[in-house]
């Protein structure tokens, strides 16, 4: 099969499963704590399905954006709505998965219509775990400023007005679609108000009627609009993964409410608590991110009544989700930072910290304006993007950095025979090995970016997004869908996982082959192919006696830096498929396991089918020098080049949190990392003994949270395998 | 000059003085406290320890610590030069700066090797590091006098007030210790006296006596910290082949 065809097949296979991943979550599930569905308020699912079929048939000859618009409008007009008298807000309606699911089925049909479909199936077989590419519709940050300033009606009017000066049919079509979905959203608010009224929620009903007509004026209206928008966009099929810079977006509403006597601090706090609860109840497994702090346009750190209230609430609620981002930098006063780290000292670790200075530099290098940079948020877990100016799409491709190690030993193919890069001779020494590794990696990245580009070029046909795009002011100005480059910035991210495994492997080749001469390169290749069979002693030496990434040891850190520099330079220069460039991200989230499952044994002593290193951490069990050394290793990298994000993932001993200076100590620790050039960081705070006890007596630890890799979960919700993995990492750090 | 072997180093220590610190442990101590929670630090000679419950590779064990991934086999006591120690201490300087931390020398008994400790602390000071010393003060007064200008904060232990009881529990009398405490007070040294309270052993009247004595020589209550006794080191006694002398901890 020709290369291009193969890539296309792989791309479609990947899109198919990415859709599955995206829609496998809560869209179909009722919110935690009960739905409160009003059965009589709309049509049953089967009737909606019929209506959707009719729409699809009627518009089959027109661009897909028309069908999508009509689906969404039909959903808003006819879906059954829910409201709970116990809640301050409404957020859920039935069958909200329908339009998104149909797009996913469309991707699937498209994929299966490809003649190369015999290659389709699980993504791991498509590329053997080397990489995968997809349309990333699950990492977005809406244009919250526009949404709150205009409301549904204003958003529709903005598009209507822009249509008057539109030049082409395509522009008019796009703007008509936006107008149609937002007019429908206004009608949805009116219908929803009636259900809320019926359920005995007069205040909620009133706010819904208000936002149907005009922009929100009160905190209650603004928060309700945020939730209605959130549900609307997710019903279209794109996940909302940042609720925006909360303390900046809502503080004026709050102040006006207090001044007018509409709310007190306590009643406003209750509203925000319910807003957080609605997001929590949505049950998104990877969580909803909300931004706080950071410098404003004058360079002054933002800290207002809402920042204070939100972290107070986060501490009181003790929930894994929503997860909060706190932006801070050199100018952030100590008291402000310590109010946030106090949450961590109390075990509320669902907070990620972002560095103003390094992210500012990163955005500048990517050509973003100073005015836009102050509006940045972290989307999803820790992917930086400008609120309202870009979708972010941080996972257009996922790259397993460990895979090319196999190809170096096997002339460009992995041990299963899957082609990774060009044919090559077996290198004789560690230096040549690293050179060849980088060549194989480069070839692998080429495949990944080409495929991601192919996916994005079909974006408008497969997944146009009139609702999401209609929120962005730039999409309206350009009269273009976000999938066609309508946003101001149109980057998409390629995340790379496993830097620890790679660095350790390069260091181990040097130690075992070059220095100690325990084995030749050819022998090492055969040993790895056989998964260390009968060579346990050598494997243990590789694990124990070779230098390891994350311990501030240049013997492992410098190879990591060379790999990092090469990957970042390569990816950051690649054009993507919708009018921007790709951006390199260094993190793995929980792909350390699926990547590891299809990666053969590696020279660092790792066995086949075991996890590769997670995020930018040391390999599990190898971070012997503890958290400070891990940060020192990471700070050797130029982290302003991680345009798609870089996270330091740290386990702090609980003794630090419990010590009398807990909050101050944690703040000092975070600040030290940021001073030396860290980009973002999140923490776990526990002792291995606590985890052991929690495994033995789960009933005693209902509230114990751990941070998995960008989101928090309750300890008891983890599988035993995951618990053991955590324990191994925690124990390595506290073994001295 | 007597040079100690070193035990492991703890980075980001939070209980060995102010801020975030790197703590270095010397091997070797003239005392033998019944409750010692670091029995590997008593002898100044290298010692092998085996933790059978951690061993997962019995069949292929080469008795080489470097090849033992589970820590079942451990060699306590390795040489580490003063430049190496200083280099290690320097690594976390950024963290000391933000937190008001620094380095702490602990043990074992650092003043057992006071001439060496003096050299080491001169090197710490040349690096501009904040220094603490965790000591039983069982050392000739000249050791304390020589260390005084180099130590920013003293963390002395005060194990028992009564000389006989001190000897019973630790193997040595406490005359020198009391003299050195007075010397520190006289010199106006910054200190935090640590009092371990071992239930049924050094609690009750014993603890009260110690508080009274410390007040009588001019040490303020806020400079005294009582430490809770933990009997978590029993597996180390077994691993080292040493008789376990730790008093039981009432549950």
C-alpha cells in the first residue's frame, strides 16, 4: 500500500476511536444526584431520532453544516428538559448526545468506506502504539467574554449583522447557521424557564427568561448562561474544557449584585457552590477546568472577591472536579499564593499552577499579542491557550516517544515489524544510538503530523461547528467556521509522552554497552526482543545502576534535553490542516499505560507491556532523589518551547503538608520551580503509608483524593493496578 | 581528623530546621539510646542490612546493592567527600532561597566528628548556606565552641535530666550535655531543643524535670519542642542483626 493511503487509513481508524473516546463519557448519562427530567417537556428519543433522519435526508445534498445546524436547532426546540428544585441552576437535558453521536457515526461510516479499512480497528493495531492522530474536538475554551457580553440573542444578532456585509455564499451560509442555532438557544431558554417554573424554581426561571432576551446582568443570570452554553456546545459535539477566567468574567456581576442588595457574600457563595456542583454532577471523567489569578493588562496580579470565594469553596467542597487553574508569577504576592496552597495542605490537590513568566514567553514566541496573552487559560488538564481566541485542540496527535527505541535495534521497524522510520544499521555505541533514535523519531513524527493534517483538512466536512464557532468573535468577523481557521489563532497540539523512558534508555545504553561493557549492542537488541528472558540480573542493573531522568543527573537529563529540543523544534514548525501550526506538548496523561502496552522492552530495564514513564516524571520507582531533583531535571529544558503544554507532576510527602508551615512551604516549593523556568505544575500530597492503609481499609478513606495525571479521582475509584502504580511511585521517593 | 561514613541524604526535609532543607546523616554515635530509631547510625563502620520481606529475587541475588531494585539489600555507610556533600547541598539552593531553608547535619552524632564537621560547615558557609546541626551535644565543649560561629541554628536533644537515668537509657552520663547547653545559652545561639517523650520511659516526671531544668538555665519554652515517639524502626534492627531495644509504644 502506498504511504499516503496507509496514513489515510490510519487516520480514519484513529478518528473512529477518538470519537468513541470522546462520546463514551457522560453525554448519555444522567447527572450525579438525579436528573429531574420533565418527560412531558419534549419528544422521546425515538421521535427525535426520526426527526434527525428526516433532516439528514432533506439536506443530504447541501454542506454538512446545514444538517448539523438543523439537528441542533431541533434538539433545542424539542428535547425533554430537566430541572431540580434543590438546585439553583439547570444544566441537563435528555438525549444531549444525539447530534454529537451522529457526527461520530458519520466519522465511522467515512472511515469504513475507505478501501484500506482492513487496517482499521483499534488504534494500537493501526500504528502499533507509535502514535495516533484525530480530529480533536474534546479540548476547547469558548469565547466566554462574547457569550456573557451578548447572550444567545446578541450572538445571533452579531451574526445577522455581519451577514449584511458578507461577500460569498459560503460566508452567508456559515452566518445563517450561527444565527439559526443561537435563535434556537434563546427558545430553549424560554422552554427551560417553563420547566423550572413548574418545578418550583422561580428565580431560575426568571433568569432563563432574562438571558433568552438580553445579556445577563446578575451573577445568577451569568452563571446560568455559562451552564446553558456549556450544555449547548457539548450537545453539538465539542467538549468545553475551560470555563474561562472565572474571577475576571464574573466579578462585575458579583459587585453589582452586592451593591444593589440582590445578593450577599453568603448567597453568592451558595450560587457559585451550585455552579461548581452542576459541573461536578456532569460526571466528566477528566474534569472541567476553571481559571483564576494571573496578571491583567497592566501586569497586576488578579486577586478579587471571587478568587477568594472560589478557593474557599474548593477547600470546603473537597471534590475532585471542577479543577482549578491558578496562574501566578514573580509579581504575585505571597499571601495570595498561600491562600491557594492552603487548599493543597488540606489535601485538595485538584489545582494546577501556571507560570505567568514562562507561559507569557511561550505565547510571545508563538506570535500571540500582549493583549491576548493576559487572557490565557489552561484547557483540559494543562494545555495553554488564549480564552476566546482559539479552540486549542491540544490532542490532534499523540506520540509515543519510546517507540523508536525498538526501531533503532530493528532497522527502522518495531519488534513486531511495524515500520517506524528508515532502514538503518545497528549503531555501535551510545552516541550513534542516540543519533539513530532521533532519526527514527523524526520519521515517526512525520507520519503523525501528516495524518493529523489529513484529519484536519476534512474537519469542515466531518465536524463543522456553527454553535461553538458562533461564540468566537473572530469566526464571525472572518465569517468562517472554526474548523476552517475562523479563530484568531488556529494551532493544534501534538502531545509527546514517555520522555523519562527515553532518557533512561539512552543513559542505560551508555552505561551497559559503552561504559560497563556488560553487553554488546546486538546482544542488547536480542535481549529486549526476548523481553529480558533469562537476563533478570542484567535487567536489574539497568533499573538500579544506570542514571535516571528526574534525579538532576546530567547523564540522563542531557539526553532528555536533546530529544526535547529536537521534538519541539520539529513540531512547532509544522503547519497543521486548518490554517495554523502544530505545537509540541510534553505530557502523557494516562496514555502511559496504552502506550506501554504496545511497546517492547526498553534498555532502561522496563519490561514489555508495562507502562512507560508518565508525563515528565521519573520512571515509576526511579525518582530516588525526590521532588526537588525532579523539578531541577525539568527546568533544564527550555519550557517556553512546550507550546502545547508541559506539566511537572510531583508527589509531595504529606509531612510537608502537615508541617506547621504547610501552605507556605508548598508555596515556596512552587515558586522555586517557577523561578527556575517551570511552566506548570500540580501536586499530590500523601505518604505511602496512608495509601497502603487506604488499600487495606478503603472504608476509612471515602474522601481521599489523588491526582491522576491532570485530573483528580477518589482513591477508592482507582483499580488495584492503578493503586499499586501510585504506591510504587510514592515509595521510591520516600525510600531514603 | 576523624572522617565519618555517610548514610542517605534527605532532600526537602521539613523537620530539621526552618524551610526546606537537605539533611546529611553521619554514621557513628557515642550514645546508644534504647529507643534509637536509626540503629544503622550507631556504629561508625559500614553495615549490610537485609530486609527479607522486600526481597523478590532470591534465586538470582548477587549480593550487590547496585543490582537490588527493591531495597532488600542495603549497605549503610558510604564515603562522601566534603566537596561531594557541598555539591549535593548546592543542588537545592533555589528551594532554600524561597523557603528560608538550608542544610542540616544530623546522624549519628555529628560532633563525634567535630573537626571534620567544622571543615564541612566552613565549606557550607563559603556557599552562603543556612546551617543547622542536630546533635546530642555529647561532645567536648571545644567542639561546640569551634562550631558556634558556623552554625545558624542548633537542634540539640535533651534526653533525660537525671544523670543516672540518662546513663541507663543512653549509655552515657549527661554532664557534658548540660555544660554544652549552658554554653549555647551563654553564647546566645539560636536553638530549638528537642525532647523525645518515650511513654513509660521518659514521660511524666522525667519530661517535667527536663522542662524545669531547661527553664532554669534560661531556655525559653518556645525554643523547646516535644517529639512524639515512634517505634517504626524495628525492622531495621532485625535487618542489621541487632537486638531490638526499642520500648513498646502503647496503642
